[in-house]
C-alpha cells in the first residue's frame, strides 16, 4: 500500500530504472504560455524508448 512507501523504496526504484530511462528535457510551449499568461513547459515523456511515460511502472513491476 502507499502507506508502506519510504524514501528507501523510491531510491531503489530510481536505481533500477536509471539505466533504462532517457532524461527528457522540458520544452517551452509558446501556445500554452500565451493561453495562461505564464511560462509553460511540457515534459515530453513520449521521447522514452517505448514512446510513453508508463515504462517506469511497468519496468519496475517486472523487475521486482
């Protein structure tokens, strides 16, 4: 359950996932920035090898 999560759990997940994940940059969105009158950035997780952010949960679950 979520109440059983500790910093150690997150550090372990990070260590397991680090070799298979790409760092994705923040990309400035002129369109959303104008709409919101603020600087808006997108995090394009579709740049992961699988084309989706869901690689994190799936890979970690299988690795356990």
